[in-house]
């Protein structure tokens, strides 16, 4: 089945479009976890146990594990194995923003999609379709292309006009028309840009968005949901990382995120 069906099935099962980001920066971990043999894994395990009933997806930014070398990658692998063993229906995204050429990409495919076995990963489009082919050929995985991101400086390049179109619109049209041959492409569209999200939804139809920027980045949930829902009353994976995992009560924050999204569906 198309990989996005896994996400949609989980979304229906728990009535949620919420995603918790396991961006477990070591320096921010509570002290009780830092003393453990596998601190990031133990923290993630705790977060997963607290929040799983409210989420359709977990998203992990690989940088927070890379920075701890082989120990961090080991704990990332442990985290993914724990989710697969205990909650196999939850959609798992690696926020890695990869995209290179030739056999370099094969290394990323082998690491992220096979060894770590994520369901989907983020990719940047700057080097064109040719550079993304090793990823796009993986019919069994989701490929999430950066389109209009949530960071404050995103517009520096993404809003540039070419033939009366912003670059983000050109990316959306490329993915829709030329790159999505296996129906496994998605787009990164920030929670902080609801007007652009509305336009991208019009361009790409029911394609699913990964939407970072809730919580700590201050995105407007109401505007985002109303702009981004597709014809199936789904169509996006709305992520909050720091706002959930480093809160006083991650379980309550995950529930609040799910409920706030659903309030506007």
C-alpha cells in the first residue's frame, strides 16, 4: 500500500494529526536522564510512553543524535526499534534534509531508510530531480521535500520570484507534476506561513504536508489547520518538538496539541 496510507490509518485510529518531535538535545535533558547509560533513548522512551496515544507520528531530527557520535546514533536506533516494537502503526519521520548526488545518496538511503528504517525522510530540492532519484525510487518510503519552511529567514530564497512565481510554488509544482511518480512525495510547509500553506494546498491537491513550527516557533494552529486540510479532512502532519518534550507535562501537551488541531477540523 502507499506509505502515506500508514499515516492516514494511524490518524483515523487515534483521531489525530499531531506529531511529537523527538528532538532530544542532550544538554536540555532532565538531570535524571543524563546519569543513565543511554540518556537520549531513556528520555525518548519516556516521551513515547507519555504521548503515543495522542499522536499519529513521531519526527526525529537526526542532528541531535549525530552530535553525540556513535553513542547518539546507537540511541537513535534504539529509539526507532522501540517505536516499531511497541507502536508499529505510528508513522516515523527522520528530519535529515538530505539531498546530494550519485552514490552519496545511496549512503543516506542505506542509513536512514534501511538501517534506521524510518517511514519517511526530509529532502531538499536544490540540486533537482536527478539528485533525488535514489530516494524517489523507494516506493516503500515517504519523501518529504522542503517547500516553504517555517524558519524566519526562509523567504530569502524561497520567496524569490521567477517568471512571476515564488520559488516555493515552483517546487510544489515540480513535485506535483514531475517528481511524484510513485505517489510517495510530501512537502514541508511551515505552521508559521498559513497563507502560503493555503496556496500550496490549492496547487498540490490532497498531498500530505509535514508542518513544523508549532509550539516554540509560535505557529498559529487555527490558521494552519483551516488553510491546510485536504479533501479527506487530513492532509498534514503537524509537529511540535520542544513545546511538548521539554514541558512540565508532555502527556498533557500532546493531548492539547491533538485537541486543538481537532477543534478546527
